[in-house]
């Protein structure tokens, strides 16, 4: 669990990820969501909705160390521009941010703030969406090939005799994570919560499908980008009047 916190948040940095790290992704995602939702809920009682929404988004960026937004920027530059497969992978590894990445990050930040500002605060709903996004990341690694020969996600992929047992553990993780996310969203937003979950998962699948078409699989940046976009579209669904 410590390694999952270390990777997904600014808490406990310095712990190296291992194949078992994925098992804790849904729980850590839910805890991040609880923290972000808590800031949103408290902020809404002290300030106007726009201020509360901005504080919640800022809290998410701080807690995660901008990890997934960095992936969004890199994936935007690598997947949206007209490039060869090799060049796409090189661009996603380059720390510089181009026009596609900048626009993607800006638009997503605006949509997240706008959606939160237009929705009544719910700590449980945010926990559900954030749990689902990290659960979906684990699901992607089980069903889609890794596009690089190296990279940080390689540390998560089991290549030992324990691989089969870890694979089964990851499958159980996905099932439990999705059930937990559905329960949280159903409790907080009824049927609309389940629609938000479905849209979130469909968004993740769409981003990964684009990545598979253009680079032959997923990368760490794609996982981050798909999670952020999934959460964002889920928030937009929750903001429906």
C-alpha cells in the first residue's frame, strides 16, 4: 500500500513500485477522492461555488503531484499530432510541453472547475469517480500491451513465477474496485452516478483505443491521461441538470 501512495501521491515518496502496487490502486484512488471531495465540501460552505471548485481541483493537483496531468500533457502531444509511432513515443518521453498538450491540460482544468462549480458537493461521489479511474488503469494493464520496452510502468508488470498469482490478484482488484466505485456513486447520485461511471469507463477505453492504434498499446502517460479524462467526463455527467 505504501508503494501505491508513493506513486500516486506526494505522500511517502521514495518507495519503489512493485507488481503488487496495482492491488492498492482503487483504495488509494478512493482516499484521494475523499480528500479532494472534503476540500470541495468545506470550501462550498465558506466561499461561492467557483472558489470551492477551484480549491478542490488545486487540492487534487497538489495531492497527486500533477502526476496524471503530466501524463495528459505528454499524451496530448504524442497522440494528437501527426507523427510516426517512434516519434510519438519519443515526444511523450520529452519533458517539454507542446501546443497539443497545453491545450488539453487547459481545457480539462476548465471543465473540471466548471463541472464542480455547477454541482452540489459530494465527497462520496468524488471518491467513487477517483476510485474508478485508478481501477480502470489496472484493467488496462491486464488487457492491453505495454507500448514501450522500458519505462516506469514496467516496474508494475509481473515477470516472475508469481505472475499468474499476481494476475489473478489484479483481476480481483478490478472487480472489487468497480463494485466499490459503483456503490459509492449509486449512493451519492443514484442512477446518474452509474451513468457517470459508465461514461468515465468509456472515456478511458476510448483514450486507450486511440493509443493502441497509434503506438501499439498504452504507456504510463496514457494511463494518466485516460484517468484524468475519465474523471472529467464523469464530473460533467454529474453536473447535468
